[in-house]
C-alpha cells in the first residue's frame, strides 16, 4: 500500500499558462493557498512538462522528525488546447537506523 495521493483532471488552459501558475510565486501562492510558513524547494523541473517540489507544511520548522513531502505536477497538452494535469503527493520516508529506539521502517537480519 502506498501513501501517495494522486489527482488528475483536465484544465481549460494551455500548458504554458498552467506552468506559470506553478512556477511564478504570486500565482502559486494564490492557486495552492499556501500557509505563510510553508516551505517549498524545487527538486526537478522540465519546463511545461513536469515539476517536483519538496514541501514542508507551515509550523513544522526545524522540528526533528518533521515529514517532508514531494509534490509532482505533470502536464500534457490536450487536443482541445487545454492541459491534462496530474498531481502526485508523496511523503518522504527517511529510514530509521537499526540502533534507533524510535519506531519506523527498520530492516535487520535475524
């Protein structure tokens, strides 16, 4: 079972306009309604095709063990001049050391 969330839809706007909405800070903040303390950092980008942000929700700051997410936007042009839009939101899983006292994904030989 995966913790990924996937959302797909067709948008009535050309790929270039959707790309701007995802990459121009003022547009992105309005479109995604980001919290003031949300942190975004570009991980990968292929103009007008795909974009991945590392996302940390506001308020988590430097809290040890705070979970980051990878949010990937994939865009493709439709025959009607719109955009097929796919968003994948996946938590970043950091493995826990075998000698760590906290629970988490640990692999040890028996």
